[in-house]
C-alpha cells in the first residue's frame, strides 16, 4: 500500500465524489424500487449496500481510517461494482429515461475513474 505521507489513489476528491454520488443513488433508488414488492427486501438491499463497506475495509484505502475487519482489495472493488450496478438498474426501473441515462453515464465514468484505485487495491493482500 502507499508509503507514509502519500495519498492512495482513491483519495482524489473528484473521483471520490463521483463514486460517493453513485453510491448515494444506489442507497436511495434500491429501496424505492423494491418497496412496492417487498418491504423486507427493500430494507435488506439497503443493509447489503451499506454494511459490507463499513465492516470490510482494505487498510489504507480510507482517509478516515480502517474498518473493523481487514479485507483484500477485491472485496472493496466488488462492493463498488455492486453499488454501480444497483444504481444503474434501479434508475432504469424508477425514473424517466433521461435520468436513467445520466445515472448510467455517471456509473460508467466511475468505472473509468476508479481504475488507478482498483489497481492499487488489487495489489493489496491482508497478512
């Protein structure tokens, strides 16, 4: 992971902001899309999106510190991908096509802007 005094690639405010926006869309849109079908499933979806990234953390990836359970970088990457897929699918289910296109474009941009961070995360293995 990064040497002392260096910022990991994921700490770029623009990339982090785009990722955070996509995650926020997933957190909001998933339960709204699922609520009419199953309230417990809507609640479970939110928990599935929020809890794993809060519990399983790749050391050095967060500016605020590490989480309770050390995880390999691939876990962090899979969590981001789950958020992006959820945001995209829920947007197409809920909103007009032009909003869904914007959300899809945002999620695709996040995939490309996350590449330096994902490469660094793939090189990390917990001891």
